[in-house]
C-alpha cells in the first residue's frame, strides 16, 4: 500500500484523536484498512479477529474444539489461561502472540478461521475478549476491526465503517491469499466456508454481525486497496474537520 506525502493539513488530523470502528463480513479487507489508517494516523491498531482466532487456536490445540463440536465447559474453565497480545517485529509488522509465542501464521489457516467464527458464538468468550478490547480503547486513538465493534465494543466511536462485498469476491480473495502462502485449497471449499461464516456471524445470539445505525457502508467488491484507503481517509478528515 502506498500513501502520499503528508501535508501540514494532514498532520493536523493527529491533533484530535478519535476511535475508529471497522466492521464487516469476513475477507472484506477490514484488517488491511484498519492497519493502513492506524499507520497513517499514528493510532493503535487492535485486531479483534486475531484475538478470537488465538482463542480458537488454543481450544484446537488442547482438543476442546474439533470438527464434530466444542467442549464448552473445558473452554470456559480454561479462559483464564489465555494471554493474547500484539507486538511489532523488526519490519514494523504487527504479530499476534498467544501465551508469549508468535502465532500470527498459525491463526491465518482456514481451520482456525472457521474455529474463530464458532468460538465467538460462546457468550463467555465474547464477554472476556470484549472487556479486554474496551480497556484498550479507553484512551482513544484506536482503530479496531471486527464484527461487533461499532455496535458493542465501541458504540461511541466517532467514526464507524461497515465493509461488505459479495461472497464470491471475498472467497476469491481468501483463495488467492492461501495460494500465496503455498497452500493448495479448493475454491469451492473456501466459498462454502465464507458462506457458513456469514451465517454464523449474522445469526448468533450474542453480538451478531450487523451494521450500526450510524455506520457508513462501503461495498468494496470492485475497489483495490489504495482506493479503499483513500475513501477511508476522507471519512476520517470529514469527522475531524
């Protein structure tokens, strides 16, 4: 992603720090947009999706989550073991740590992504992680992306963005991403996973995925990363002007 040189006017955007909530369906580029805005504005980026993925990875590793189901009682009893944090590497890229170990690559697998969608339906998991996320946002200057940021985690965020795109477009993005990592997925399986995650995310009883009443919606099906970033930065300027 390339950004233009910062003018004095742009620098003034950093004078008043706001909270930015970015919600939307899976593989809509929420994290890419959030990371770009955080870097440009000098804000803190909180990847809530990575937090749920880390929780899912922990459950999978310990046998509490399988394709057949989840051992909810075991997950509940061991929530206190979870230590999720974010650290930047030498290149400035943010990585997710689970109990002190870098799990950034592991949590991006299709299995863990599916597990995150499943474990996020458990009320006690959401309560634990939402509380942590809200503490991170108390001082402002945070860009947070997920499924319920504008509706539950940061309902008072000054800027709320809701991203969407067709299931086929999103599946193709995930498919190419997995291929770039050396994986050999079937497109049909990826598409089915996207559809199933949409169903779970929008119908779960606790904090379902939905657009906040005051959120600005963007269908980015036919937009590249730079076009999306430029649009988002304009929304920031509008709110802070």
